[in-house]
C-alpha cells in the first residue's frame, strides 16, 4: 500500500495526478501520526501479541469492505472527475486501515525481533530479519502493479484474507520480559530447568565468596 498509494487511489476513483497525489499525501501524514502515537504511548501498554491481532483483524476487515465497495460501486473512468461518495468512503477506509497497520504489523515486527534474540546471536538474528523483510518488500513491490491491473477489486479481497490469516501466527507475548526469559517462552528450556540453573549458579557464587572470605581471614 505504501509503495503504490497513488495507483491504488486511482483504482478506487481518485483519477488524475492531483487527486491521487493529494489522497496519497494525506495517507502518508495519517501513517506517520498514527505510528508515532502508537510507538510512543501504546506499544508497552497493549503489548505485542494483542496489538498484532487487533491490527490483523482491522486491516483485513477494512480491505474486505473496500473490495466489496469497489465491486458494487465501480469508480468513474473520467480522468480528473470529482470522486463519487463510494470512492470517498473507500479512501476513508484506507486511512483507517493505515491506522490499524501502524499499531501492529507496521512497526511491531522490528520491536519484536529486537526483543527475542539473546546478546550472543542478536546481530545474526537482526540481520536475518532485516534481510527477509526487504526481500519480501521487493517481491511484493515487484508484483503489485500487475496485480492491481489484473485483479481489480480482488486484490483487496486477497490481501484481506492474508491479513486475517496473520492472526493465526501465534507469537508469544514478550512485553516486560527479559532476554533470559525468551528461551523459556520459545520452548528452548523449561522454566524449571532455568530456575535450577540459576540456583546452581547462585550456589557456585556463594561458595566462591566463602572461599575468598576464608583466604582473607587466614591472611
């Protein structure tokens, strides 16, 4: 959506350079404001998991509505004509859509990957996450223009289904958890084993302190 906003707004009835660019500019402003508000004020209060679920549900629902409106109310083909009410409704849905995007699947994947990798593998994990992100961005940006042309309203239904399906991604909640707890929530080690390991380390440190004290007393 972000890469091809002018073309998408054109497809829903904002024909002409002025109309499509103005609508796209408003879309960009809404996106920046919504992302800033969420990242600074709500990302820690809502948590990662619930934010991603709400984001998926909101984006998918709005795309289904846009697809249905585009099917039942095709936009006029006259270049530069004033957008009809149905086109304005679809534009409003896109603005609300980007608010849901900005509270979940836009910024949160970057937050999530920074949460989960331990220090010893953080650089590899973040590099792999960044590479995969930009790879799929490239793929989507490459095929989207053809899909807009060939699918019409069906492109919104397709992405709506993908967005709703993203709710099946059962990512564990990482809000407020330490790096040491990530192995437990991802199943690399049980909570009991981690507690036993910590207790063993504490005993070892206790013995070391006692030995040090004994040496000082003898000296």
